[in-house]
C-alpha cells in the first residue's frame, strides 16, 4: 500500500443527478472535473497552487493524460478520489489519480503530465527547486502508474465535425479554456452513438491554449467500431489538442 500521508490527497464524492447522463452513469466530463478538483486541493495543501505560484508568474498547465475507466459510478454511489504527484523533472511533473468505490475496488485510474507556464510570456518554463525538493516524498516509480506516452496519429479525414466558440464559463483562472471543456468538445461530435457506448479509455494530448471568443473545430474519425480519434483546431488550423477514445457497448 502506498503511503501518501505527506504528499497525496483524498476526497469523497456522492454521485449527484448533475453528474450523470441519460444512461444514468457518471459522465467522463463530471469525473474529470472531480479528479482535477481533488488535484487542486492537493496542490493547495502542498503550497504549490495558483495562489502560491502567482507571485512568481507561474501556473500549472495540463499537457497529457491517459485515463482508464473500469466502470462508471452511478447515481447515489460514494466514490473516493485519490491523487498524488508521481514524479518531477526539470520541465515536467507527473500526477496519478485513482478512483475507488465503496467496495474498495479501483474503478478509474489515470496518469497525467503537467508543465509550468510563465504567465507573462505564456511559455513553458523550468520547475523551481523548491518544488523539485518534494521528490523525496514521492512513492517509488514502480509503485506509481505508468506515465502517459500518448501521441496521436490523427490523419484529419473526419467523419464528423462540430464547431464551438469559447465562452466565458469555459475559462479557468489562467484566462484560457479549462482542460475539461476540451474533452467535452472532442467527444460530443460522436453524437447519437453515445447512447450505446460507455467510455473505457481516454488518451489525450494538449497542444495549445485557446482563449475567449475563439472559434473551435472538433473532428472525429472512427478507427474501429468502438474506437475514435479526435482533433481540436482553431480557425487558423493550429492543433489545440489530440485524443483517442475507446468505448464498450452498453
């Protein structure tokens, strides 16, 4: 058992009506919000949050994530979300997530890669030594989840396209679109097929930030009957994010 008393954080959540979809299961969007909120509480505890880093003109930005869903919780279930830093490098930091049900079963797990952005120059920057010093509290690499290695091979031959405009409520405290709306924008073009599918894997790479009032284009291509490639671009055709999803039939 990994001891996370010094560096990890656990939150409990009762699945509410606003967390579920028409199939009466928690949506991946709702679950990602909960996972990232747990991470936010963790960095607050570790004094590495937005408020701690703002005087240094630094902010965390999600670069890559791989999430595996063994099953989706349903209305009325209480889940426990556990997250902890799982590694640091000079330019990157890693974070794991585990979601446990009331029986103690691991129903969702995922690994993510983050970078630090210089909020003045809007560029990636080196992680300060005071953050790297926390490496001594991190579990051994063999006890952490495998790091996300996802790189998309999307060929931009879309079968489905949907357009969006970034709204005020899509933004986070860094002034750009939050990472969760990216996932929503990329999955939604699958359309009515979602009635008959349950997500099993989400692999995603974030490439560029998008800002208020930007026009966004989401492309979806079927790789097989239950596997899709996703691409998110802006009007200038700059790639904002790429993803691959796998699903089980309901």
